[in-house]
């Protein structure tokens, strides 16, 4: 379990709601390799009104209704800490309208500079958390237009 008092890296499976379920009219998002899908989110039992966070997703299959994904959760200013655990659900919203559900499989706290906070091995074993290797993962970068992650394996992709 990790308390979301700061940014968190998450991995899991996202299921996009169909238009008939109130999801995106245009279907699942289709970002290119340069930009991530960014939206708002919340973790039940909170709601979009009292527990809103920012979310940026990447490494998911564009246009797929169900796909593995990874991302960053950033709590909104003034929101109280929330528990994020493997098996938990993150409701992805556009405004306050739910458009997708992310089932969390791994969660890692991030330092203010975007690098993963590596827990001692004993804590990882006891809580079931997985740490992201700081040698292979790049820190989160944000611009006002979109969230962009730069990784060596995607830097030269065209």
C-alpha cells in the first residue's frame, strides 16, 4: 500500500467505457508515441468532486478497449491522502464524466524530481509492491500541452 500524498507511478490494465456506458464518444484514445493521454481521475470511495487527481497514461495500445498501461497519478492540491494498492481501481474521467477504469497492478512512490522512491526489500516483500528500476525508467516530465515521458528506447522512434 502506498499513500498518495505525492506523485505515484502505476502499472495496470485500463478498460475504456463505451459510448453507451457514458465513455468517450470517439472511443479509446489514440495518442502518438510523443504524447501521453492526460485526464483527471479519482480513487473510490472518493469522487471526482472530493478526490480528483491528474493522470497521464502511456504504453497502452491506441484504440484498444482493454490494454495494459502505465502512468503517473498526481493528487490535486488540497486533497487528502488516498491509499493506492494493487487490485485497486482508478476511475479515469474527462471533467467529472468517467471514461475508463484502471486496475492497479503495481504502484511506486515518486520523489519530487520524478525518480522512483525505492523501498527497502523487506517492505516490498511484505506489501507486495514492485519498484521501478531507476536505471531504466526516466522521470516524469510535464508541459501544459501534454505529459511527455522521454525514455532511451523511445527517443529515436518515428
